[in-house]
């Protein structure tokens, strides 16, 4: 079976690869009041400025590309094109060109995700939540999600790790106050108190991702409380450097815990599901 990838585009997933001009020529216009958004739309934030800019374009040139709908009873639900629909409402249109397709509930989320990724319209948290929903709702593995959207599995894993950040930091990333890179830098520690404190400093001081990484490294070099015994342990600089190198190499949290008087110890490697465990295992046996 041929692999469905993002590169083939939304039309391929819909089973319609006609040229855009031909699609527009045969697209009917649907009453805009009969259309409702997809409740599982991965994109949840639409900025006023972007909507107004698109609305002005629609007033001048019309809707260049039809939206994609599925029919539910006497109404229609958006499969792809919610931003164009919202902007068309703002532009005062009563009807909008649309292509009506038969789309199952299972396929709806996948199509909405693919469209938004193609247009680069999802913020990092929306994208991570969309991947998680594909896994939870459709029972897909990370490898299957990667195949569906045409991305490497490590990108899917890295994206979903952002969902382990405290909710308030996720909201800041959604709003653009911090980048996904800042979020990944904060994930270099699993202490939510340190994450929150450094996130606030990164915002207040306008830190770059590199500056945030340096601040996290400095914070985790401080004396730490042992999770098992509640005693203070000081992390040796060489051990910390090894932890950091392993985290970057394996793309996950790693902790090296030395035994008493240097007599052995253990390495803790976090994983976030069976797919992630398999990914880490494959990386380890190749080294």
C-alpha cells in the first residue's frame, strides 16, 4: 500500500487530485449560515489581525480556494478551511464556494491536522495536542501518525513532550510569548518550579533559546534533593555534562545518580510510551 504523506497534499487524502482551477470551476456555493466549524479542529486560536487581513483580500478578490465540507443532515461541517469561512463571514459574504465530500469521523481529525500543518497555521501546543488526539482517538502509534502527516517520528515525539510542561507555560507558548525552542529548553529539567521561574525570567528579560538553556543548566547544577531519600545531593559538573549530552542525544530527560563514594550508580532515562521506548532502544543499540 502506498504511504500517505503530507507531501501528497490534502486533495490526495480526500481522493481528489484535480487541478485547483478545475475544482473551483465546479464548486457550488453554500449558504454560509448552514456551515458550522469542526469541534475537533486542531487550530483553536484565530488572531483578529490575520482574519481581518484575509477578509480584506476576500472583499477584493473573493474566496480563491473553496473550503471543504461534509454534509450532516441539512447542514454542513467544515473539513478544511475554517479560517476562510470565518474571514468570509467578516467580509459580509452570504455564500461561499465549497467542495462537499463524504468524510468519516475518524478521517475528519486527520484531514484537519494535515491542512493546518500544510499551511503552517498551528502553534506548537495545538500541533502537539493534535498528535496526541490522533493517538488517543484513532488508536494510532507515533510511527503511524508520522506516516500520516509526512514527518519523522522523532518530530512527533519531541512535539508531544511539550504537553508535559505546566499548563501556564503551555498557554504562553500558544500565545507566542515563548517559542517551542524555549519550551524544549525548559524540559531540560523536570522540576515544575524551576520551569515556571525560568519561563517568567525568559519572558521578562527577552531571553533567546540559548540563554534559556544556559539558565536551566545553571539552575540544575545547584544542590538537588534526592527523590528517594530526601537528602541533598550535589551534581558533579562532569556528571551534569554527561546528563546534558545524553538528553540531547536521546531527546528525552536523563538523570545520572551516583552511588555513595563513587561506588557505581544508575542512569534513569524517561520515555513517554511504548513507541518512545522503542525509539530510545534503537538509538542505544546503534551507539
